[in-house]
């Protein structure tokens, strides 16, 4: 059975206040412009860049979950596009695990590209993200505090191969020697071996 053709995902993430109420929007179509799916999600209080990465992860999850192995992403986030393509380093500790999750999912695709586009070329994804924020604002009671951004949904995270990271136990805490691809609150297994 032939693989489904390439799909194109316009993605956008927004935050009103940065950090503030945040959401992402994703609009996916075929290479010849036929709509495939469009969706959005309110994220609670988060930064703009966090919302942008959530949109990318959602597009990747959709592609992999529906058998699409060729994905082209269009985003108006120049920062994220350049980080994913390797032109910029990811310096934010909050974004590093999202970047690692995205790269692991991208590695499962046959082809992937990401390109920065101007906001005018990303109107539908922008509209979806704003609609999700508007809808959440209408549902919230007056003067209610905006909820904290929920922990990243495990369904968006790929299974990672075992990681071999050295760590030092010092003053009652284990200090890894490298950044772990884990999110706050995420659990993992730990095997302890004494250095000989």
C-alpha cells in the first residue's frame, strides 16, 4: 500500500501577555491545497515560544498517528524554524525538552522541512489559536486566575531510547552531567552504578 502523500501544516502559537493565556492552532492540507484537518488547543498560562512548540508537536503527532511520513511545516515563528533547522541553539531550559521531543518525532519521518513564513501567509493557524484563547476567556469566570500551563501530554512525546548520562551525587541530590530529555513531572527509570 503506498504511503499517504506529503501534507503541509501551517502552525501558530500565541500568548496574550507572554507569559499569559496561550494556545496553538494547526491547519493541515495536502500538497495540492485540499484541507485535511484543522484544530487548536488552549494551553493555560504559557509563553509564546512554548505555544509555538506545542503546535509543532501536535502537527508531528497528527502526521505520525495518521501514517503520513512526509511533512512540510510553515510557521511564523522564525526562532522555532531556525532552532529546528539547526541555525539557532535552543538556550531556554523550558524549550529544550520540547525541542528534543520534536527532533525525535522528526527522525521517524521520511522527509521533513520547516520554513518561516510571514504572518499574512499563516492566517488560518493564527485565527485558530486566537479562537481557542477567545473561547477559553469566555468560559472562565470573571477575575479567575489563569491556570498554569499543564504538563506536556505524554501522548505527544515519543518513546525515547535508553539514555546513558553520567551524574554525580552531591549534597543529597543527583546532578546529571548533561541535559536530560525529560519534562517537569515526567518519570523515568534510573539505574545506579558505582564508578570503579
